């Protein structure tokens, strides 16, 4: 029988971006709205969709070998797992997400000390309680089943909520008082799985491909032809991941250059290359960059 690695993918807000990331890494995952067991084009992987909030606990218990969840939920569950890779991506942007203490714009709460005796709604109950204890503040923390932003001020005095861009808080007339946790998506594994030769090799290979796919999101490939007498000048202005590949063309007076650069510099560097005599400039997307 084929050995299997049990992989957990986060169901919910991160689901689509995670499936897209795995696709760039080379794993085609097909998700059905009727099933929690997506299909993947790798016979050695068995996939299951699990809520990010529960992922770390199931991995710690060995129900799942490896999976992706936020650092915030690892902390919340106090899960004893192995962190394999830090994967900075989200449902909207590639920025860190934050759990923030937020209050209505006209609230008189301006610091954690002002929460004494107040009521707070959040899904991150354990972390919020530890935050209050750290500051010697006693407040009532209640679990929120959703739509947390609309609960202040009529139901609670403050909320602790996840934000990626802050737009939802602004739309609900809330302002941020403090940040409790900054979080990125973590690729985590069960400790026993990391002692299994087959599983640990599979896990490390997947992590390498995922990291390569993320790295490639901010980079592009660039090709061009340049005359021999302009080569030194082009190399002086051309940033490269390591060093550009330089190949002689059939015409001894010309070279072909192929390199990888950060995408944000392309709009500035292509005109410079053109001024230096580069021809046939081609920019192309990348799926993975493995360093």
C-alpha cells in the first residue's frame, strides 16, 4: 500500500488562497462544496479541510500529520507542535494579520487599563484573558460566535478581533487601542510524524515548494539581448537573485542575459536597460523560486 501523509488545509477564509498557493507549488487540489476531503494529484497525500481554529489541536494529537494554521491559533490552543515554515500570506494581502483590541470611536477606553470591569467579546478568549492578566486588569471576556464588530457598544464595551486591512473596523466605527497578537500562517507538523522517515521527507519537500511559490510571487524573470560593448554597463545596473546567466549568441558581438529580479523594480529598470542598448526584453512570471 502507498504510504500516506495526512495534510490539513484551513477551511474558511484562508481556504481559497491556500489552494492557490499549493497550485503554484505544483499540487493541484480539487475542492468540492459537499466534501471535507479534497482530491490532490499526489497519491502520497491525503487532504482534509479543517477549521484553522482546530488545526493545531488535531495535529498535536496525531489525527493529522501536518497542516497550515495561524500562529494565533497555535498560541490560543497552547499546542505542542513542530513549526516547519513561516508562510506569509492571507485571504486579501500578504501582510501580517493582527488580533487587535478595538472600541467604538467615541468610547472613553484608551488603554488596556480602562478595561477594568468592562465586557469584551472575542473568539480568541484564552489569549485575551492572558493579555488582561499580564496587565493586572479584570474584565469579563465572552466568546463571540461571529459578527464581533457589530457587538460594540450595545452588547459589549470592546472587542478583540482579527484584522488584515482594518477596513471592517473602520466601517463599523471602531478604532484600534492595542495589538495583542501578530500572526502569519504556519506550516506545522505532529512531533511523531517528524520522526517518520517517509513523512519527514515529504513534509520538508512540501515546505520547500510552498516557500518557493511564495518567494516567486514578488519576483519575475527578465531576458534580453545586449551588445558585447554594453555588457559591463548593463550588469552594473541589473539586480539579480544570485548572478545573471550570460550566454553567447551566434553573433559574437551579442550576448543573451537571463535573470530574476524583484517585480517592483521592473518599471524603473527596463527603461534604463533600453537606454543602454538592450533589445528583445522579455518579462515573464515565475511559479517557484528555490534558493
